[in-house]
C-alpha cells in the first residue's frame, strides 16, 4: 500500500488532520466517560440522546475531563517527544509515572503490565489468553503520527507499545489496524482505504467482522473494534459517528476514543464540533495540539521531505 498522501496533502493539511486525530480521541473519551458501563436504554432514559460533554458517569468526572485512554496516549506522545524518537523504555517510564500519580481510572491489564515494568523492568509482557482487552489499542494513535509515511515502522511500534501491557494476537492486530486507519486518514486516503484496513483485519481474524453488528460494545478488543468499524463506516460525519458510539454505553469512552482518533484523522479538524473542543480540558487540548505538530515533524514523511528539500539546494 502506497503511503503517498492523496487529495489535500499540503503539510498544513496533514498537521491539521493529525491534530484532529488526537483531539478527536480526547473528545470521544470525554463524551464516552459519561456513558461508560451504561446500557443504551438507561442512557436514553437519563439523557435522551447524549451529545454534550457533561462529565459525570461512574467516575463522577467534571465536564471535559478525560480518562486513561487519553492519558496513556499522552504518555506515548510525551515519551517520543522527550527522546526525539522511539524509545520503548521511555514509554514504559511515562506509564509508570502516570500510574504513580494515581490516575482517575486504569484497566487491570494495564496496571499489571506497568507494575511488572516497575518491578522487573520488563518491556514485553508474556503471552496471555486474557490480554485481548482494548487497553493497548486505545493509546496507539500517537504512534501513527510519529510513523507517518512508513507503515512498516508503524506496525512495529504499534505492537511494541502494546506489549508493555497486552500480549495477545487480537490486541496486536487491533493496534496495527487502528494505527493504520489513523495513518491513512491523516494522509488523506479516501474512506475505501480505511475500510480496506478493517476488512483485511476481519479477513485474518473473523472475530472482527463488522457487516452484522450485535451491539456488544464491551472492552474485549474485537467487540470494541467491531463497534468502531460499524459506526464509523455507517455514518457520514465526525459528530454522527461519535454520538452513535457513545450512546451504546458499554466501554463507551474507549470506543469513543478509538472512533474519535480514526474519524478525526479522516474528517479533519473543522469537522469536530466546536462545542466539544471548547468543553475539553484546556490543558489536554493544548498538550495534544502541540504534540500532534511535533510528532508529525519527527515522522519519516516530514524528515524525508526535508532531506529532499536539502538535496535540491
Ligand atoms: Mn477510560
Ligand atoms: Mn473504557
């Protein structure tokens, strides 16, 4: 698959779509945190249609507050930016620092992996049949920005960051696919190219088939991605996709975060409703906006472009 950008591919447009991916992730997390673990009928009874960043939820969050999905993505981004490149131990250190800071939420598989890093300096958790949760896929977006222009590098780093906490073929495959969709979206690849990535995954692992959808929006990564695929491919705007997904409840913040990263990359910054962007925690909004720009500048696509420009001089 060529990674050459198509369509609107000026560097400004790429940076804006990269920014939309990270802000989309945070918006999806902040929206979905309200309805995480709820049933669709309870959401309907309580909110009608939930479409406002209003906080609350089982974590009783202030409006605009994000959870582990965004925070662990921030950790991945911070580690890359601090080192000016990829350093898995630096990512593990950021996770450790985050865990010691008493985060508002942390999944049990993530907690175990980070604890094992702290105690044993372990950078790859052993294979485990219970590691097919969505905790590694939810934080993979920054890798897609940093690996822009190189899908092989992207696949390797997506799995490396995953194995810090999750070691399962379905988690690995999910991380690569989500990163690939974000990557293609940022490059301006048409929707069919994003769909091809999802279909390729479903071809290899039938657990991810998404033509029919039974509504299981759980934290099992195949359920999460089927929900994301179904809602992303059956809606036509960022807003419609996100509203649909967070009103399903279940693991709503994580499904919202992944859908937000993919849909943000595809639809771009202008497509994210302003009311959601302004409601987002300003510190998170600022950090992610700056990180997006810096990650893209470190990517092979941009470094390659600079090399090319250097040669002509
Ligand atoms: Mn969360
Ligand atoms: Mn969640």
